[in-house]
C-alpha cells in the first residue's frame, strides 16, 4: 500500500451513549490507528500519505455567529473529546514522517445509509418537523463531494493536517427540514419536536441533533477543490432521485 484511507469507527448515532458505548466509540478509533501504526513501524513501511476521517463535532456546539475554522479550539464535551483523541491517534502516523490529512466531516447526504435513511421515511409520510429550536446549524456535504475530498487528500501533496469537509451555507435544522419537505412535495405543518422529548428518547446523544455549529470551508477550497453540490435542494433531489 502507498496510501491508507482510514474510515473505521463505531457509529456515534447508532445507540444511546452509555459509558460502555462511549468507550467503544473512542476505542474503535484509537485502537484501529494503533494497529496501523504498529504495522507500519514493524514493517518499516513509508506511506506516501495517510488520510483519516474525523468530524466537525470536534468544535462542539457553537450555536451562534461564530464560524469554526480548522484553527478553532476543540470543544470540551464527548464529541469534542472523541475527535481530539481520533486526531491525536492520526498524529502518531505523522510522527513517522508520513504526510497525514484529517478530514473533519459534516452531515453526509447520500442515496444509501447515513442520516437520510432514518429521516426520509418519516418525511415521506408527511410527518417531518424541525427539531428543538430548529436554529441549530447543520453543515452538510454530498457523498460525491466527500469522496472527491478524500481523493484530493490522496493526490494533493500539499494537503497536510485538518480540513473541514462541509458546505458553508449556514443551513439550520429548520431550513434543512423545510427543504427536505419541499423536495418531497409538501410544506412542513407539524410543530417542532420539543427538546425534552428528544432528550428523553436519546439521552445525551440528543446533542447530535439539538446542537450545531457554523463551518468554514475556505481551507479545502483554497487547495483548488470545487464542490459539485453547494445547493441543499439540488443535493437532496439527487439523493432522492427527484
């Protein structure tokens, strides 16, 4: 192998965040990188590049006007801690003098699996609604663009360190919900789902849907990268074959 693209890690939104689940989420990221590190070191293998997944959750919940760049400080919460440990593990590969890139991914929109798989069936029934205040930011990226970001990280020898992989369009939950409903042919009519109900059902994991942050994509675009999808409605239509 000349390149390794490391995407492994337990799904953060799959189950409630019990102590055991939190440990599994972190260990799956740290230990898998340690395995790769050991294989590289033991075999004296010098990769051309190591590309690791990460997440915009590293910035935590910044519901306000602040725009998070790659230089913004990490958050002091579970997601922030998870992403910090994830990236610190990747940095051990960089210590082997291997070019290392960390892709801080936003909400991924695709035709199969992921966020839309759980959301679309509810919206198709006409039961879509915004969550909590609806004001939380939801930085997103189309799966095709995300694949191109990873490809760019492989071939562009000038890419090093963290890069935000999300469109900078200030989409909030209410904007996202209204757009998805419109693509499916109706207007939202239900009231927002109360925060306390989501907290009762999801526990601490409700932070995923009730909090957000604005993201800058300047750094990745300054490499010459161009998003194919920067319009949310067009991106959703593509994912839903509309």
